[in-house]
C-alpha cells in the first residue's frame, strides 16, 4: 500500500516536472508584448535572458528586491513553486553591479476548459450559437467558431458533405455568440466552438438541425381593448415578431394566456390569427394578457411570453354601441393578409348566447315575483271574503232563531 502511494507520488512528481517545461508560454499574439504566461498552481521557472553563463543574477519583483514566498534563485533562474495569482507581476533580473539584464511580466492562469454551447434560431434564415467558458482561466481568451454542414441523407450523393465547412461569424458587439447566415432549414450542422488562450485550446462540438432549434422571438405590439357593449369580452391583438420574415411558407401560430389581475391561474387559447376575442372575461375586472409564438408546423419550441398588457371589459350594457367606437375598433386592422384576418369578429349590437340566457333568466325571475305577489293578494282577499261570509251566516242563524221563537204558539212561550 505504502509503495503504491509512493509510486503515485513519483508519477505526480514526474508529471509536474513535465508541466514545468510546458507551463510557460511567451507570446506576442495576445497583444501583450513581453508577457510570459504561467499555469496556476504549477511550478514556474523564469530564465534571465542576457545573463552570461557562470555569472550570477539577482531578481527583483515589481521593482523591489523582495520576492514571492517560497521562491528560489538557482543558477540565475527564478523558481516559483505552485505559483499563485499573487505572484503575478513584473520580474527583472540584474547583474552583480545592479544593471538591468532583462524583465518579464508574468501572468498566471489556466488552460481552457471545455466550453458549453447552445444554439437557437429566432427565424428560419439565420441561427446563432452561444457559449460559455466552463472554467475561470484569468487569461486573455479567444474563440474559433466553425461549422460543418451535413446534407440530408438523400442529397449526400450530389455534393460532397465534407466541402460544407464555414465560419460561424462573431460580432464584437455580442460576445460569446456567433451567427450562421442563410442556414438551411432541413440540414444538420456540426458546430465547433474552440476556446483558445496562451496556455492551450479546447473545443466542444454540438450537432443541431435548424428546425429543432427554432424558437421565435415573442410577438410584439400586444394590445388589449374592451369590446363596446360586451362586458365579458376583450379584444386582443398583436404583431409578428420583427425578427420573423413574413413568408407564406413559414407562418407562426400563437397562444394567448389571460387572467384577471387578482387571480393566479391563466386561461390559454391557441390561434393562427394575430388577434383574438376573449369571451369569458370577468365583468369589471382588469385582466392581464400575454402571447407567445411558435412555428406553425410545431418545429422547435414556443417563444418566451411577450411583455404583459392589461385591459378592462366595457362596463354596462348599452343597447347600441356608438357607430364611432365600432368604426375605430375595425379600422385598427387595415387589410392584413386574408389568412391573418381575425375570425370571430363580434358584430356590433349582436349579443352573445350567455347574455341572452341571462336576460331570459332575469325576466323569468321577475315574472315569478309578480305572480307571487298576485297570489298573496288573492289569498288575502279570499281570507277576508270568507271571514265576512261566516259572520253573515252567524247573523242569519240568530235571525232564524228569532223568527222561530216568534212563530211558536203563545201557549208554548208562556
Ligand atoms: C440573416 O442574416 C443576414 C446576414 O447577417 C441579414 O442580412 C438578414 O437580415 C438576417 N435575416 C433575418 C431574418 O434576421
Ligand atoms: C474544431 O476547431 C478547431 C479549431 O479550428 C480544430 O483545431 C479542431 O480540429 C476542430 N475539431 C473538429 C472535430 O472538427
């Protein structure tokens, strides 16, 4: 066991020895002349250029004779074991008389890790890839972004699949992303993002097809308006995202989510139009609405939800909406393509079935009430009439008795 540990230890030492020689890169291509790059945590050795063999050199660090802890000077070379970020700086070596022989700026960092990549197409013409470094390297870094396009299996014979290599173009204004223009919807692409820094390079590949990564931007210009004389309706309209080129072959479909502001659960409807009438809004309540888009044939995924818009249904039941208001609502959608013309357009003055039912029910309730009042009245009348007739009968009996008395013979009375 012990021998195994010492063996592993020896291998580590050997590895470290190899790394000492590889941990230093001197490079002008990174725009920093005279800079030497060393690997963090590894042993770094600085060589004094210009020192004559056999003579000794002294070192200074940032203009002072104090050198980083643990450092050692051996035969004119400065040895920094397990270099840390704090050991960066300007090192200079001097001869015995203090004359400057050479100077080195030391920067420390790590070789690149594997970048992570994701790609997204906000339309079917171009797509973009985004990447992130997986490791803090502390060093200047650049990325080489290329792709190799693979034709569909059927079309491979016509063109050599190896010839379709291209650059994914980087825009300095948008770091960590690149764009492939004029992409082909049905082709697959092998993306290669290579992270390069003075200590090495590392690449990651990602296979994509445009139709799988398509994710439109959210629709724009969302508006929510009351429908005159319809207290349970809201008219919602929006526009295609400006990044989606309008072509008859590549349409979007939409889904709308809405809820009263005071409620937390959304209702969702899907539509192919750029407007929709909500028919089950809550009277008098403010509603919040959002819309999202997706390729009409379900390629890729839904866009993010748009910004929210708010609206309150019209209050009160005016019998006839004013002509002006109706005209205004209709003129907001001037001649869009016939396929985009909103269906379900409410006709002015026509109420919906639920409203009719409500009116019928309230009429019924009213009629019932009137009937009940009449019945109660009739009952009271009847009671009164009955009481009256009872009294009349009583009087009649007394009278009859009196007559009977009168009619009796005198002898009987006496
Ligand atoms: C696609 O990229 C090209 C070139 O960068 C650009 O001219 C075009 O407007 C882009 N298309 C869309 C729909 O963004
Ligand atoms: C990825 O790109 C880098 C830099 O261009 C290149 O060295 C590497 O070979 C590429 N990898 C593949 C698999 O094409």
